[in-house]
C-alpha cells in the first residue's frame, strides 16, 4: 500500500491517497481535526474505480471486470497503487493506477474540476519508452518525483519478486524519466536504480523482496536518497554441534516430519468429509464449520508440538529468516 | 516549502510548477542501512512496510509514515535533525482519534 499526500479536493488540507489489495484507490480526506475515515474514490458515475479485478464487499468475492480497460477484456489485474497527478495540466488531478500482477500503470482522466472531480472510469495505458509501462516482477507502488531536476515529474517504482522463495533474484527499484513537456508527459524506458540481486547471506543486509520506495533528501546534502521498505531474507550461520546436540537435532527433524505427515492426514480427512457434503444444501457452511471443529483439537495440538520442536531445532540449526524492515539507500 | 515538497514528490504538482535543476540520473548508493524509530527498527515485522513522508503534526519537520498490506498506518515523527532521525513508531490516528485503517479484503 503506497501513500501520497495531495490536496485532492482543493480544500487547503492534504489528503491521503492510496490503494489496497481490494483493487481500488482510497482517500482519507484531510481536515482541521486530522484524516477522516477512508473511503473509495469513485468515478464520475459513482462507480468504483478499478483496473480489472476487485474484491466485492457486497458479493464477498473477487470480481473480474473489463469495463475500465480499453478493449473491455478483464485481465485479472488488481489496482494496488494510486497517485494523483495532473496529467494534462488542466488544473485538476487525474489518477495513475498501478497493478500488482502485470506491474502496469494506467492513467484515468478527470473531466471535472479540482473541487468536483469526474473520473472517466476508463483507463489509458501509460507508456515507458515504446512499450507499455510494465515492471518485471509485480509492482509494489510507483512514486512521482522530479528525479533529474528538470522541472517535471518522473516515476520510480518498486517490484516484489517471489515473496517467499529463499532463492533467486529479489525485487528492485526502477526509474522512468519524463522527457515530455507540461501537459504531455512522456516517460522513457524503465531502468533499475536498485538492481535486483540474488537473495543470500547470513544476516539481513538489504530489502530482498517487496521493495516499497520513497524519496527524500535524508542527509540534507542536496541530492535525493531512497528509503525502501521490504522483506529481508537470510540464512543465519549455525554453530558447530557436539554429538549430543547433533543427535537431538536429528530427533527433532524426525519429530517435525512425523507431525507434518499427521497434519497432512488430518487435512486429507477434512477434505474428504467436505467432498461428501451436499454443496447445494443450506446447511453446507455449518457442516463445514462442524468438520473443522471436530478436527480442531488434533490440528491445534499438532501445531503446538510442531512449533515447540521447530523452536528447539532453530537454536541448534537456524532456519532461513524472512523479516521486514525499512532501509536507507544514501546517495553517494 | 512547496518547491521542496514538489521536488521530493510529496505533492503532485502540474508539470509547470517545478524549477529546473539538473542532477545525476544514474545514482550510486551506499550500502543500505536499517532505519530506526526511536530505539526500535522502523517497520520491523510489518506486512510489506511502505514508507512515505509527510509533516503530520505540522511542526515543519517531515515525519515518516509506514503503511502496510493490511491497510494500517503508523507514523514516526521526524526530530528535525540532519540526517533525519525519527521517534517511536505509533499508529496514525484519524480525526475520530482511532487508528487510520484502509480497507483491504
């Protein structure tokens, strides 16, 4: 969830713009008393703004809609980032909408005014060079910044990469410079400014996946530094074990394996019992709950034992780690 | 101040608003360092911590906000030092004095 502070409704207070995994942009309006309860930004017809896939609170399901895309075809992409930007320099804010899955960026124009916005409901792909803006490993959030100091807004954006694997290249931060003019932005090809590197190491040294960037002159030296949130992934070095400890580690590994197999068996039983239910029955949901309740104690007990065994094993042979932090990349 | 915020991308100006000043576009960075909030690591164990800057308390110093995947937001107030340092990370309260919470699913 990226964050931008702009006076979207021209009332003199900065508003908080963002988008979440529900697939739509949100705003929390600024006021004398602080930020108001967040709400979704709507288009000129009062509909949710979206790229394609959204979570419907009413239907309690994901819905994939093509109504905002140029060819009307749903793509499954979720809008998880949003920025206000006066794309055409007509005095009101248009919206930039970023997607998770494709790492694409769209602009949705405002045909209203600053105080009475009317977003069109139709998205126009943003280009980066000669191709559509698309990041290689799912986009976290874009940010607008005058990176090259030429008076217009450039784009930087981060990527996720595979969020759980302990191997392979992580995410990066990319820059697309704006070579256009006022009212006609033209973004160049995306180039890495923090290049993805293979996740490795025995301690956290950088954000490896899910790189969310922000830009600020942190050290007051006149150039722009990066502040980047994300998950670090590392494999702590283990110590040398004596014979007794080695034997204990092997025992714990065997215990954990057996507990994992027991868990799988319980889940297989649950699946089988659910398959035997009548899907059309009004009592289906209650029956599913009842099945989980029946096996709940076994699963809970198993989970506790597994947690204790893993904790003890971790002291002997540390497991790979994955924890989030925020990092400073100081420009030199 | 407005130009300062525009240069940092903290506001979204029209394209004609910003003064021209060429800078290096192929940056080099020092090895990354963890950012602190008081005595704690900023954003530690948050679900995809996402930083942004805003002067929340209007004291003239940028504060750092950390949003996360769940739609929650914290703020660590800037102390006005150079380089920047921040105080303890706390939930960002809305006008109703409750923690601001954006709808996820």
